[in-house]
C-alpha cells in the first residue's frame, strides 16, 4: 500500500470491541433500575442500550422505571460509575477473541492507536489496570466530550488529539451507535458482530470476530475504499 493510502491511526471502541464487560454493565444497569424502584432488567434490554452514552443509557433506564422528569440522568451516570468502579477490581476483564493479537500487531507496526469509549475515563483506566499493557496514545472517555456516540465528536476528538485526519483512520466498533459515530467522523469502520450483525456499506467492513483477522485484510478493504473516494 502506498503511504498516502495507509491509515494514519487506529481508533478503538472499548466495551464489547476490545473487552467483554457486558456482565459488569448489566449489573450496574440493573442496580440503577432497582434503586429507582424497578426490576426485571434482562440481557436483551441491556443489549438495546449497548453503545449508548452513559447519560443516554441512564435516561433509558429512568424511562423504563417510569421516573422520567423525576430523576436527573446525571445522577444515574454517577450511580452507574460508582457501581462499575466498585465491581471492576473484583472482576477479571477478558479480551475479546483476537483483540490482543491485533492490538499488539499494530503496536509492532508503529501505528498510533487510541481508545474512543462512552465509559468515563476513570472506568477505562480501572478496567485497563487489570490487563496487560495496552499501547494507546490517547484515551477519549464519554466524560470528555459534550456529545456522545452516535455524534461524531468522540472520534473527531481522538483524531485531533493524535493530530491525524479522521478520514485517514480505521475505527473498530461493535455497536450501531459507535459505528454511526465513526462513520459520521469520516473513518473507515470495521464493524464487529457482538450483540447484533452489521450490514455491508461503503466504508464499512463487517466481521464476525477479530479472531484471526489479519491486518492485511483490513488494509485491502481500506485501500479499495480510499481509491473509490
């Protein structure tokens, strides 16, 4: 691949893409619902708000509890953050299949990487403390942007911090909201099936898993996308 067609950086979503924290978040969401006087939070309901900003997720739970207008979503965000930070030290956070190998390969190639997540920075750092070293030059948490996914601001912020053009970045995402955010920022998106599949589209590469996914395969799709722009 010619240098002008090579990606300048790789931008990673965290929850569901790099690591499996579904049970941690489902517990925090269920605890928030219980604190609001509700019950019955299911994995299916949790999957529906996967990829939402924490504020949008809290708002959805407050609405489910029938407490819209009574409870400040920011209080819900703080409640869930405290719950997750309390649980994480006792939780073994596991890499999603193939994620560590791909992150390590990109590090060896010298390609800058950044995290772009709707979890707060405190949660991201707590989750990563239990993992092997992760070579992210920048971390963009949901508390560091005014507009969460699906707004493009999170990915635009990460690209700006890395001093690269977002249209020259590859983003890895598993949620519809995250995918929409990266695409709106102009990134080429590798969309990973986690809670649901993703359709093919211009500038989007759907994959079932990162396991055994060669970077060369991603580069080939990226190069075809660049050539067609």
